[in-house]
């Protein structure tokens, strides 16, 4: 039996990530929320997430990688003008700093592909509802 994809959502508050949580949970993911990586390690333990999405502006946490499994993917959102870009930090457990950023719609497509590869849901089902993640309002930018 397949296990749920475990996702850590890092943000200033749980409510600001509701749309992202809903997108992921309707695709079979198990989502957890925390404000800080240290809080996550204390609460959930090290190396237990398959995907980490960090939406808190203005910080970088080297401890994020310690929260993920050996094949973890980590993305951080950054505000750019009136939207946000998602920057890949770790891909399949390998650091990828300097990789090109993804606009919201590109990130939603990438997220759909990742979930399909990991057995969460068919990629076509993710493409059909990209609007819920690819919305124009920036995440974690105080808008």
C-alpha cells in the first residue's frame, strides 16, 4: 500500500497556506504546518518529509534539508513585484541552489508532475486544477 506524500508547509500562519494545503491534500498528501524548521524538528522529528515548501519571506534556513528524506524536494517562495517565484533549493535530495525559479503557474505544473511521479495523483488531475496554486497573489508577501 502506498503511503501519503508528506509535506511540510512553513509559513507565518497556517491560514495563509490554506489554498496550498487544500491543493495538496485533495491529491493524497499529508500536510503539516510549522513556523520555523526548529519547531518542525521538535514536533515531527528529522528526515520525515518528502516535500518542504517555505513561504516565510526574508530568511534562509540551512536546517531545512535536515527535515527531508533522502529524496526530498525543497522550494522557497520569493516575492517579485506583484507575484512570487518558487525557487528550488533541493531536488530529489540534491542541493540545487542557482536553479531557475518558477512562476506560480510553472510551479503548479512542477508540483503536479512531482506528485504524479511519487504516486500521489495522476498528473492530468493536477493540470486540471492548476488555478488553485497558480493564483496571482503572492504567498508569504503580506498581500
